[in-house]
C-alpha cells in the first residue's frame, strides 16, 4: 500500500490522519475518499502521499481507504499550494487547512451512490455477489436511482462491499452531493405548471407574475412581487397550476442592485496597458503603476471581460473589508450576479455557501480580502491584487504568517494565469523585483496621468511649529481652516485623515504626571468619548480592556486630569464646535463594527449626505468620490516617527494615497498636510508626488543595512504570563539557533518587544537575518519542542513589523 494523509472533519474532531491506499484505487490529492473512522464511515479529503509512516505508527494498524466518493473535488494544484504555504511559513499543514477551508465542509456534505447505466433491463447481474445484487435492485427500484450511503447502510448489511463490487463492474458510482447541504438554509420554491380552469382573476395575475419572472421564484419573493400571501399560493398548488418544493437557498452576501455600467473609453496609456495584459499567455506578472485616479479599476474590468466568455474566473483581492462595497458595486454594474464577495465580515453561513459556490465550474469573479487568495476556483484565469503595497495583505497572527501577494504569485504560477499588481505607490519589495527582473514574464506598466487629463492635487505642507508661534493652538491650521470654510460655501466635500481612533492618545495627571495605563498591557489607555455627560471611558487599543476613568489620580489623589494627543473623536468634536454648519461622518474601526457599516457610511458620503468624512487609514484607499476637493492630514508625524525600518515607506504610501482622494471630479483638488517635520524627505516627496526619488533614497538605505528587499528576516516571538520564563526560553532557543547560521547570517536579540506586555502576556523576540542570495532558509519548526508549555513561539517569516 501507499501511505496517504487525509483530512477528516467529522464534527467532534478535525485533523490529518494516515491511511493505506489499495493498489486498485487510483487516488490523487484533492479526491474525496471514504475511510473508516472509529465505528463510522466518513468522507475525507486526500491531501498528500507520504514516503514513510510517522514515527510510532504500526503499518499493521493502518486502515485502508475504502473507496473514492468524488474525483477531482479539489484541483491537485490546490493542495500543492497549501503544502507550499505550510513549508514556506514554517507551520504545520493542519493549521493551513483550517485557515483556508470553511469549518464543517465535509460533515455538512453527503456521500451518495447512483446507478450509471440507463438501459437497466438488459443488464445481467447474476455474476455479482449477493450483496451487490441486493444493492443493485434497491437502487433500480428508486425513482432517481440515487440514495445516500447513510440510508443504504440501514437497508443492507455490508453495503460497502456491495458498492465496491458495483463500482468495479461499472454499474454505479459514489459521489459527494455538495449542493445538498444537510444544515443549509432551505426555503420554498414555486414553479409554474399550467393554466387551470376556474382560477380567480387574482390567481391569474399571480401566475402572470410568475411566468414573467421565468416560471420559477422563491415563495417569499413571489409573495412580495405579486403582493399576495403564502396561503393563496398554497391554494394554487392544490389545484395544480403551480408546484411548491423546498430547495436550498445559498446564503450569498447580497449587495444593492446596480445600474448597467458600460465599458469606458480608455486613455492611450490605459489602452496600451490593456493590450499588454491581453497578450500574456499563461503565467506572467504585471505591475500596473498608476497614479491615483489614473483608471486602474477600469483596466481591471476590461482585462477580466474576455475571460468570462472563455468560462474562466477571476480573483480580485483588496487589502481591507472597507474597500469591498465600492468595488463590488462597480463590478456588479458591469458583470451582474457573477460577482461574489468573500471575507471575514460575512456570517458563517454566507462564508460556507459562498465557498461551495466557488467550487462550481461557472465563470465567476470573487472579490475578497487576503484569505480569498485560497478561493477554490477551478478555472482561474487571472488574479488581481489592488493596492498591492498594503500591509494588510500580510497576516501576522495567527499562523500561518503568509503574505497574500506571495501566495498569489505561487498560485498564478500553478494555474498558469496572469497576476496583476496594481498600486500608485508600489511596495519597495515589488518595485525592486520588477526593476531588476531578468525574467521575460515580468511586465512593468505605467499610468502616469489621471483620466480626462485631470491634474494631481497640489500638496501644501503646513509647519505646525509656525502655527504655535503665531498663537494658533487649534487642531486646524489657518490654511486648513480657510479650506474648510470654503467647503461650507461651495457645497463640495472634504476628507480629514487622522492616524489614530478614539479621542486622546493618553490621559495624565496634571499634578504628578501619572499616566493611566492598561492593567494588562504596557501601554497607555486612550480616552474614548461616549456622549455628553457620560463618565469618561478609557480603552486599550491592544487588548480592548475598558474602564471608567477614576475621579482622582491613583498616585497622588489629585482630581486634575489632562487629555493628550488627538484621535478621530477629538477632531470630530473640534470640527463640530468650530464649523457647526459642516455635516461630518466618522469612519474608523469604532464606527464600522456593525455588519454593513462600511457600505452605509460610504454610501451616505457618496450621496452627499455629509460634507466631511473623517477617519483613519481605512479611508486612504479605494475611495472614489468626485465631489471631494479637499484632503486634510491633521498630524502626519504620528506615522513618520515609528521605530520600524518600514516607517518611511508606510508614511509615504499612506499620505500619497489619502492625497489621491482629492480632485477626482471636474473641480480641482487641494491637499493640506499638517506636520512638525516639514523638511523631512518623506514629506517633501509626498509634496511633489515623487515616488521615484523617494524609492531611490529609501532603497539605498535598505541596501546598506541588508534589510528587505536586500535581505530576509524571520521573527521569533515568545510570549507567556511569566516574564522570567519567557526571557529564559528566548535565550535558550537563541543558543540553539546559532549552529543553524552561516557566517554571513545574523542573529539579533533576544530582546524584549517594544511593548513588553500585551493582554497579560510578556513578549520577547529574536530576529534572524539572512542575505538576499540565500535560497535555503533553515527549518525552525523543531524549536517549538524546546518551548515549555506556558510559553508560545510564533515564527513570522518576512515580517512587516518588528516591534
């Protein structure tokens, strides 16, 4: 026998288990197989063949695979992709499987058996064993000649032997009835049968509505459209003019219906980009470097359109859930119901049903966040990463710590389809790769101008030190104040960007300087405004601990507290006080926790129901509202001065992206950035929209220090409730790392994390640094064996943050 690892998901357990494969079974990874598990027979996914048994397993005790339920349920490429993710990001396969698949996939699906022959009367079954004959006759008597394995077990003893005999004779097959979900959402479905005499005028009107809708409708929809009742339709079924049956209704996320959006006339640069993309046959990578407002989305739409006529699908990734509503609306107005969305904001039922829908061979377009890179589309024709530079594409926790851009590259290679990376501010890793690539599969495309020849908005840098010297202690500089007053007169719209949510960064005693800190983390508590007259609420942005602010200082008993720093709530209140005539919406993670809140808030703003949209980084990407003529950045320094080697890159990208929200309509835009560091090179590069100068300077600094993309990093993070135990473990494992390193490799640490304690757990870390030319990174998974149980170790390959 060959040894096969299968994924079992039977309700009370989920995991990888080893089985033997008899020689007569041609199993390939991705098949659904039937295995014995305890006292029951269950479906399992064939994951991979292994050369030798895991240590401690006796070959005599390995049970055999009993049959194949469904062939090619998953593409073999799919499991190769998951295996590659597990190996590259140094985690176990089961962790990757749990992350990629919706829970309960197998236990909600039903193994069934059906006859294959149509001319059953001419078949002589006397040569079959008695059990197989009995099974054949039972299947033959059924109206559909199709039964669940569970039902057959109750009718025939040793039914599995009979199934194997019928399969061997080519008379029957097992399959997995994926559309028939046991716990799916079932609703009544009405079908038109025929006209009948004696129908009332109202009943004939209902039939007319049903026929107009194609002869089939959900009962609930028919009741609404025809303005009738379920009782009336049931009476019509009794006289035989309609039929009512229960069907599963897929719980797919529904967005408001959109008008038809025909393809736009492209600029010369857009047309050249589209022609380049269309010429790619098979695998190829495209960097679409277009300034904000240059029409990258229209290029995506027109690049996808030819794929659908070839029955191929497209996968479009966005960095955050907040970007999906606008993109979904744009795609659905072009392609209709073939567009689905998939992200963590959906309910469990919506995610499960959408995931199953993706298994169908129909041409589809999936728009989702980073986890959608594992969408099981069988005929994938293109992968698109919009805003490819965004750090949200990298998962830091839990494991696996994958980057969606890297996984998308692997997948496009496996599926032999193009990968399109779009951004106005490409990640430096991507930029260097495309600038130095010798590979003919790499295509760099520039869109240097906005559509309709609209200019990029001028950027004004305001020195807040000068504002203080002239006596302006407001949150708003004189320039920003004048711009906001202009908004009130012209009825245009503006965006205000603040790096932090909440009201104030920290709360301090004015008498002794004591700072209110989180009892579980080594960070200050932020003040969050609730409503006028309510008790002051303090909240931790790391562990979400909240408490009422004490009336007196815990250190000196003084009643005098002061709030420092600016958050979205504080700016919102200042805006209402100083510009009461402006209607303002707040857009941050506090106001968008409710399902559908992203769409609601952005919809209100797009419809002109607010003058100012005020928020955090959520509003810096993908927002396209023609009436926005002003973008203000309240405090750019909060982004700039961070203790991380990527701080400059993130600051440039964020400020450039938010600046690009202005001036997308007929009216010119204006950008005002308030900072205490106006001379900083990053601020100056943003002022001139100069990506090339910024990239050249930042790349030279990275190269000197051997930081990515000129080096490779692995972050080992240790955490536990006992500080000394965490530190000793970090030191001990650092010692075990030294023999794995070559002379050009470096080990940095162990050192405490920048924030030592989060959620009552102390954190230490070790960074391993390897030169760019090193192709084989040592396997570090064995280090977990040396961690005591109270200490957890996470292995973060290619971390974006080292804090």
